[in-house]
C-alpha cells in the first residue's frame, strides 16, 4: 500500500507516520478538497485520498490513483440504515484521478453532466462551487 501527502497540489510519497500525521492535521480541512459543488438535489465532491487505490494486479507500474470525485444525490425519502441512522444522500457516480489537475477536470465534467442547464436557468446564482471552476 502506497501512502501520499499533498505539498501544495503535488502528491508526495511518504511512510505511515508521515501520512498519519498529515491526515490527522488535514483530515477535515480544505487542504484535501479539490472542488465541491452543491445544488438542492446533488452534491459533487472531489478530494485527495492519500492512499493509492490503483491496485496493480498485472505487475505493471501505473501512476497512483489518489483523488476521487463522487456525486451524492438527495433522496426523496431518507433511508434508514441497519444501525438506525437516517441517510438523506446517496453516492452513485465515482471517478478516480491521478493528479490534482486531472481531478479538477473530472469534477468540472461531472458538474456539466449531472447538473442540468434547466436548474441553472431557474436559479439566480446557479450551483455553489468551492475550489476549481464550475463554469458550465
């Protein structure tokens, strides 16, 4: 398992101690967030994972996959999980990326694909985006 931290927007390979210290400090911070876009019905989040999720079963050296873009759709009726917790959002689409720049592009493309032009015309400001560029 390969672990990484971010130095600016550049992933740098590290050991378990460096990774755990970095994530302890940055786990819930904007440092990991590439972009976040939200409407009333969908949230699209792109974050740095810090763990290479490119499982190389073929023995080839492929670039590490360190970023993930996910779309969460608001459910009409919240689901109740087995532990009794209610969930209002359902994660469906997921695309992984190797670099910060690629992750920004994937986020923008997912925004374009999932947020309809009609929604933007009906609202004054359109979707709210943090990080990246949500120009559609």
